[in-house]
């Protein structure tokens, strides 16, 4: 049995990593996985050395209080790379941590595949040279990433975005609403404050205050919050009673909620791309500590923070950042989408173009073929 270490440090990486493991196992049964992941990677059959939830932090300043835990995890993984000499190390996003591990893998002779590139096109473009020195192959999910790496000599393959396969809803809007006991005539507003506790505490209050304002203006809205599996229900239950608005909280079912939402407030991140694939109009909000924000702003090279805007190379959905992410602005943008002449239709058309740019189905399978090729090459 050939061993592969996989490191996925966040909820989105857990999803993509699990689908990759399943795709590899369909091609080659003689490969076992272990490393860093969450519930989905574990369910796919990998041995979890470190739960990814323990490493997930938001913003640069938030790393400092968790430094001991992060460095301890890095030390353990380095030790296992040296001891086990796996056939391959697969890194999924989570760049600062993963690039340190990649350096050690290179030192001990373990080949490295990076799946889902660090966002060098968004900030710290100079990292492409470091990545080229530490990574053997790159599997990227956006077509514009290929030339960034090929110009520094890194063998790069555009595999398409795995969300195209993962984001699927088979039921109709009417059936989903019926299943959630939502009146067919109600306008559904999705509240998606993120998959980490820090995001929830930072963004959910503004979403709930915005929902309060919207509810006070019209009885036609139903607010629904799909609970990410990485978030404890107790945290939501602490915050909800502070606001005078009725919110239906459901476990998971995120894609169903996105599908039926006439509009959604969404934390910047992978969820914005999932909503884009489903054609859900949205307002994206982003808020971190002041120190993290100014450092990111200083280092950033991208014009936008929302992935659909980055893929589209223009602002197709509103981005409300830091102080702009306040209830007044959020409600203004929401009402423009819901009631502005042609706004929702134009946004949906633009989101459809974004979906087309993400490539066809089969990203996990194409990446799995690359994994097997690299493992067999050992």
C-alpha cells in the first residue's frame, strides 16, 4: 500500500480533498491517505493526524494566539514525512502553513503536488518563485493561474474547479421551499456568515441587524441560515436572541438554501463561488481585525476580494469591506438586487459567465489522474 500525505487546512479544502481521495480510489485502490483534514476527508477514508478545525484562523493577526498549536502541527507533520517517506505530499490551499511543509518535503525527497493554488494573483505575487522551488506539480482551478506559474518553470495543469462537480441541487425551488416549510410566495434571504467561529462573531451581527431592518419594512422576507458543519450551534444560539428577527437555522443544506435564495449575504470566501455556480444574487461582506486589514491591503495586488468578481475581472457583485459592511449599506445593496430594475437578472447572467470560465465537470478526476501518475512515478 502506497502512502500519500494530504493537508487541507480549511472547510473548503476538506471538501475538495475528500472528493479527490474518492476519485483516486476509483482509479487506484492501492493508495492510502493520511494527514490534516476534517470530517469529510476522514469519511473518505483518510487517517486524520490533525483536525483542520484546529488550524483554521482568519487574518494575519489572528495567527499569533494560535502560533503554538500551528507550529506543533507543523513539527508533527515534518516528523511523519521524514519517518514515513510517503510517495506524495498533496497540499490544498492553506499557503503559509503548506509552503513551510513543502520546504521540508523537498529536503527529505518527498514529491509535492499543490492542488488549488495559493492566491498569488490576489496578493504577494513574489511567492510564485518560492512555490516553484518547493513544489513539483501544480493543479490549478482558474485558467488565468497557468501563465503565472509556467513563467517560473513550474509544471502546471488547469484541472477546472472542483466546485462544478460538488455544487449540485437536484430538487426544484418549490420542492425545497416545501421541505423547509417556507411559503412559496416568500422572498428568501440567505445568511451565510462563514465557516469559522471568528467569522460568525464578526459578520453575523451585521447580517442579523440588516435582516431586522428588512423585516421591519416588509413581511415578505424569510431569513434562512445554513449552519456549516465546522460551526457549533451554541455559538449561533448565543447571538440570535440579541436581534428581533425570525431566522430559520438549518444544519448544512447550504446549496439548497442558496438555490432558493432570492438574495444572500455571504462572507467573502469559497461560498461566494458556490453561490455563483448556482446563480444566486449576493452581497459579499468582509471584515477582519484592523491590523490584519491594513496589512492585507498593503500586500494585496488584486482589485477585488470576491472570487466571482476576480474570475469575471470586473465587479458583478457588490463587495462591502470593513466599515462598509454595515447594516445600512447591506440593506441598500440587498434592496437594489431585489427591487432594482433588471439588477437581479443582470447579476445572474454575469454569474453564469463566471460558471463557464471555471471549466467543465471532472476536476477531481483529472487531479486524481495526476496523483496516480506521480505516485506511480516513485
